[in-house]
């Protein structure tokens, strides 16, 4: 069924397969991955919205895995910054800073937890 997220239409169900294949192919063809690449992948995944439910949780789980895969500290999004996260997603096409700053805030919170547990990170 078609989805609307934050007042924005997502990819029509019949186009989801092609959109996801294109997103994954483009992402996997990179030779270098930056923090912004991971956040942009997340934005694109959420814009496609491939599932009827659970897209946010799945998308954030993918970003967690991709951060670990590419040597970045993950950036969990908790209730305290969730509204900033939603704003960042909605503003991404025009202003990437909102979402990047929110993800960096999540990353900083995670770093404090790692420090408390005396777990090293890059």
C-alpha cells in the first residue's frame, strides 16, 4: 500500500523494488564511505519506505551496522532527539546539517556510554 511519512509521499509500491536496487547498487559501488554517506543512505531508505511498518527501526538498525562496518561510532536516536531527527529527515534535501547534527548528537551520547564502559573506539 502507498505510504505517506511526515506529509511526504514515498515511493509507490510498484516502484519500491527498483528504487531499493538502485539505492543499494549506488551505495555498494562507493570506494570510500563517509559518515554523511551513511546518513544519506538512511535518508534515501526512509524516503523509499519499502515496508508498510517498521521502516524507521529497520533503517536505524542498518545505519548502526554500517557505522560499525566502516569504523564509525553508531548514532542511536533516542526519544530525547527524535523530534530533531524527524525534522532532519524532512529538511535533508535542502539542509543536510539538521540531520547530520542530530546523528552526531546521537553519536556523542553513544560515545559517553562507551567511555563509561571503558570500550575503545576510533
